[in-house]
C-alpha cells in the first residue's frame, strides 16, 4: 500500500489517505461508507497496525483493482481526490521521538567523506548514531529557509527512511525486518559549519524544518528487499 497524509480546502486538517495511481482515497470517509472503523491518522494506523491494515485492505478489496473514482460507494461520499488537487504533508506529522539516523552508513559514503576531508575513511566498526529533533519535520514541498546568520554551509543528503511498526528490545538481525511498518524518503539537511564547530551532529542536523519527509510511505510488504532500492 501507498499511504499519504493529506488535506483539502474543504478538509484542512491533515489526515490519512490511500494513494493509487493519481487518486487519493480519504480512508475515513470511505470507511464510514462501508461501516468500517479506519484510522484517520498515520500514527494511529502504525500503532494499530494489524487491525488498521486489515481495514485498508477491505477498502482495496471493494475497489477490486478499479480506480477509486469508479467505485460508486467512494465517489458518492466525496472520498476520492485527484492527487494534484490535494496538499501532501509529511506522512508522519509529529513523530513520537526524534528521527534516529546512522552516519557513514555505507562504504562508498565513507570513501566520499574521507575524500572531502583529505583523509582515508573506512566504515566504522560500530554504527555511528545521531538524531534530528521532531521540530525538523517538514513536508516534501514546503520551503526550508536558509538563514545566513545561522549557517552558510547548508548541505543535503537523500536517505531511506524506515518506519518502525511493532516494538521490541534485543531484536535479532533475523527478525529485524518483521518490525518495519514501511519505508519513505527523507532529505537530511545539515548545517556543516555548525556540525564542524560544535564537534557533534545534533545542532547541525536539527535546524527547524530540516527534515523533509515523503510524500508517501510504502508498506513493507511491497518492498521485497530494502537493500535493492534506488534513491
């Protein structure tokens, strides 16, 4: 499934939608038409993953491969929108915690980083972790304002965003993928001068709105192998 958080002029509060081709289905309205309890917020769906995805699958079953606009039950209640007519927000508007990130997360990036710094760099033996504050979350099409009084060395990196669904502790490598709800795209914007000046990652990584996300989340069942994705 392809999931979005969207709003319209008539429904300005961002809420959950199901994306299929160029159509967004308002799952709350569509669910009511079928007497289904469907979450209307992305975080609620993730927290109620099993029941929520079953309800969304029922909506897809009702469509039976047809465009949402061809399903009279959906169109009659105004649940179908063309994607170009809605506003797409960050799929998760306010994460429960900071965005957890891994630095130097693949071999070629280690070489690139070393080349820029004029030194040999190999991937670290243990993961290098940092976080971006929840105030960095931004919609994919909203502006990020560069303030030269704060930073003059703004950089960006495309990243694969992993949405954790089922919780746990001491999770084995073999079981790790079963805890993933889905995947998205993240733009990791960094103030390199702040990062260098303060000798740590947090300030340079946590400028307001410096983490555009989305526009959609693809559920894990549609990604057979996340190691083979093009970004």
